[in-house]
């Protein structure tokens, strides 16, 4: 996307709002923020922009948690915590190098090979806690715990390869110097007895018990408690740094932890552990906010798996003001659904391209096809800029060659990264659904997999501004290509969806939508004609637009009947316009739709604001499109397109 992050002005402001610490007041808990979007919607690019923006200014950590999990397993929370601490300890201007005394003690205790005799085990732990910690010992603890996790650091932000070991050494050196401090060491040791919650305990016994639990895989509960203890230690270390460090009074900004692919088991485990510790604080009557902001990239699965009470309390972030005025004071989770690019964003991206490739209708075509989907937009503009010869007609962009296939096929594969062939086959079937509700119906029909399949949210437009999204349109092309004897062919799938349901208006609109997809045009025209003049015009228009958003397989069928003369062509043109992959003749198409709507007003001798607005919208669309080129000017080998837009 040209190195510039478009349509992302709000998210950095939200993050800064959370990072800035209250002045003159007590520290506060900050919600865990989930930046949500499907694959290729710019989540990773957003986190990278955060990391680059704050690098060197505040302590921050940036990890791809799914990559760490793939390398170390889903139970590698100690290693993940060590990696986070290592990155947070990097020296930066005002903060210097943070220390993590408690975490180091916990990691060392975990690695002890304790004797079976309780008295001897206590002596071993006491010796570990009282010895003057040498540099070699600390290196062994942290390099063993963090090294593999740190190899998964996103390469565009952090130093690659060999410098990882230097980062570990830097942290170990700093930790070693500080652990030699008697006061710091004493606080860290005693913390394992009270954990800042005012309940005196035995720190040595605590470490012995949790060492035994971690080393015995059959004892799942103690292992879970050990993970919680280490996470608690990291947060306590951060609080201690911000309370006792030399210049901590000047630290006006919290630390930052950025987790890409936070939906994975390891990422979910870490985040739920942080939330559980906050609950533990509340139960103990302790208020222990840590100076840390955690932001994760999610496809939505993490929020969907939250307990009902937590899910209901998720703070929806529509603007920065949602974090002020007490809105987010008690929120544990917050969610920002990443918006797509606007038409203006796409035009700016096209303007930044070399002049020979700035086709007259390129921005219009790309925005029409993608609806502003960030990954699809970047892919198409990259194809235009690096693969297609100058002069290629943008109306035929999807049919241009892309390696051994076409841009359309390559774009489909690009958007389906991460899905297996069986899953893609299921998604092709589910693309027939007009909304997520019907998509779930189809999913239940075509699969009985116990683990289920999360339908991508970008299959449908949650903002209701795009009749058909680019991912759904591409999958529908595959559905149309299935033979008629396929168990989930076009006909069989839409017949299942069109089956009679509840006898209400919504069910009637749904049935007509799927009937039009099946090519039963007469049935649709009969219903629309019958209700024309008997229903309020705004309601009839809403039905017309909903029904004509139906996909089409092949050429439109000719229909004859006693309907108003303008109605068949209006239905046909609106159905064509709803297909985002149909780029040809859009100027003429929108002009004729506006004319058909004018005929509707004349036929009824009536109008309404909704009809006037619709006419204005289509005329504005027509003005944006330059006159279509003749097919003789298209790139050799590129098939011509019919006016109905079968591209």
C-alpha cells in the first residue's frame, strides 16, 4: 500500500489515549484492545505502524503470537512472558532499561531440579534466592526461555537474526546488575509471599509447589497457576519500575505490548491470564493497575469465545471519545473493528502511482471491485503497477494475466490465505447466503465438523453499504462453475435457501432474493409488480434493492408479462450493478438505472426522499465513470465483457 497507512487516523489516537498516564491522579486499569478484521484487512500493518511510531520512545514489545505458538506450542506462556520482558527491557531515552527481578526469580525456580525431600528442596530454593546471581546463570535462564520466542519477532520492526541474542544479553546484563541490589532483591523475594495483596505467605513454599506443578504434566491446575504467577510477576515488576526507578516520576506514558494473531491458543491464554489477575485483585480488595497497554490483532474469534458476561461488557470503540468521560473506566476488553478504505483513499493511492498507469477509471474499478478492502486494494494496485503493461483497460483488470493464472484467481487465493482446500470448498457453498444468518444455515448443512469453521466476516458487509463484498463475489464465481450434479451446485444451494420459511415480510424478501439468483425472474417481477402502489414507496424501494442484490449465473433471462414497462429492465440493471466484479459500461448502466427510477416516479405519479436520493446517487456514479473504451483497445488476449458484466 505504498508504505502509507490509509484510513487509519483514529486508531493511533485511541492507542495514545490509553498510553498517556493520568496526571495528578491514581493509575487506572486500561482495557485490552482488540483491533479486529479478517485476513488481509491491515491488522498487521497497523500494529507495525504502532511499533515504529513508539520505538525508542517508550518500552514496548511486538510479537506474532501465532508464530511463537507454532514454534514452541500452545503452553509456552513462560517463554512468551520472557520474550515480552526482554523486549520491554530494551533501553530507551527516558525509561532506561526496565528490570524484571520477580520474573527472573520465577523462571529460575521453574528450572530447578528439586530434591524429593521437602527439607532439601527448601534448601535448594533458599540457596537460589540468596546467592549473588552471576551473569552466566541469568543468561541461561532468559536465553533458554526467550530465545526461540524472540526469533518470531516481526522482521520489519526489530533487528533480525543474530541481534536477537544481543537483545537477550542486554536484558540479562541489566537484570544481573539490578539483582545485585539488596533492596531490589529483597522486594522481589518477599513478593512471592504476599504478591502485593496483603496476605502473608511463604515465598519458598510457593516456588516449590509451583515448580512441582510445572514439572508434572498430569497436574494441569498447578501448571496453570504457575503461568498465572509468572504473569503476575511481570506485571508487578512493571509497577515496581514505575514506582521506584530513578526518573519514574517523569514517565508519563505506559508500556506497550502488541500481539499479532492474538486469537491463537497462546495469545488467548496470555490475555485471559491478565484478565484473571484483574479479577483476583478485585476479589482481594486490591487495586493494582499495571502501567501497560495491551493491543492485539484479532479476526474476531477471541471475542466470540469470551464468557457471556465479558462479551456483553466489551467496549465498542467507534471514536476516541468512547475512551473518555468514563466510558472505558471499568471495561476489561475493548474492540475496534477496522474500517475499510474510502473511495477517496483509493483515489489517493492511485494518484501515487506512476503516471503511465493512472488509467481514467482505475480508481473507480478498484474501489468497485474491493469495496475498500485493504488487502484486495493493495493487491490489485500492485498487479497494475508491476505486472500489467501500461495501457491495459482497467475495466478488464480481473482478466489480466497474473503468473500462470489471472488476476481474479490470484486475488481469490490471496484473500483465502490460511484456509485449507476443504474449508475453501465450504466457503464457496456458504457464499450463496445473502447474510451471515443464512451462511450459518448453509454451514450446518454442509459440515458436521466438531471444531466448526469461523465464516470470515468479510463475506458480508456489516456496514450494509456494499451489496456484495469482493470475497463473496469471487467465491460466487467458483460456485457458478460447479457442475449441476454437484451436491452443493448453484441450483441446489439456492433452492435450499429459497425454501419457504416463516410467512412474514422478511421471509418473503429473502425468498424473492434467492428466486432471482435461480433465474426465476417472472416470479420476482410478479411479486414486485403486485406490491407496487400498495406498499409505501420507501418500503417497496428497500425490497427492490434487497432482492436485486442477488447474484446471477450467466446471462439474464428474457421475461414477458403484464408488468410496468420499466420494471424488467430496472431489475436487470440493478442486479448487474450489485455485482462488484462487473466493471464494464458502468457509466451507461448507472445512467439507465437513474432513468428507470424516473419512470417509476412517473408511473406512480409519486415520489419520496428515498427515491430522489437513489436517482441522485446513480447519476453521480455515472458522472464518475469516463466513457468506456471500445473492446478493440483492450489488451490482446483479454476477453470482452457483455453489458451485464460477466467479468
